[in-house]
């Protein structure tokens, strides 16, 4: 599988309309990003047995047919607060992220945008959670490879 860090694609291909200085983040140009991603998805589809792992903090604007599985990482607010603080997020950006986690914004967007059976909420609080998640994803990838081998 090929790993796609969408944040890096946004930077590399200038899939943004500038920077929101208040949140220290790019103002995403979803249409341009979709155009860039379409090429990547088409190339992967034409490759024998190549899948994609797409890593981004939002998913609701991506076409449903691109995904066989959507994992939404969730975190307890105390853990998330410490992580965002360690990353150097401003109070405003950290509070926005905390509010989104509390309100389950990303999870709800995923559930509204994709078939229920492919959306999975995944805890990401401890090292044990991470190890368990890796094991689950490895099993899923192995099954995906079996199902997609021609």
C-alpha cells in the first residue's frame, strides 16, 4: 500500500488559498486537492494490487468510492489537550480541536459521508491502543490483499 499524507500534498501542489494566520493552517482548496488526488487514485487503481492509505484530518469531501475503510482516530480530551499543547498549538487552535473532538465532528462527517460499515471509530489514547490498532489494520490489509489479488 502507498501512504498518502494529504497535508503534504496540499503544500506540495498548493491546494490551498493561502494561510489562515489565526489557526496557523492552510485554507484548503478542496477542488484542487481532489484533482491532484484523482491522479493518485487512478494510478493506484491501474497498478496491480496497490492500495492507498490516505491520512488527513477530514474526509467528508472525498468521493465515497475511493475508500474501503475509514478509520477515525478518537482521543480522550485530557490526552488530546496534552498532545496539542506539545505540538505548540495556539490556545485558539487547541480549543477548536478540543471542541471538534468533544462534538465528534470528524466521526459524524465520516458517518454522514460513507457507508456505515466502512467507518470505524478507533481509540488512540495509549501506547496499547496504538499497538492494538496496528494489529487490527495489519489484519485488514492482509484480507484486502487476499481479496484484491488477481
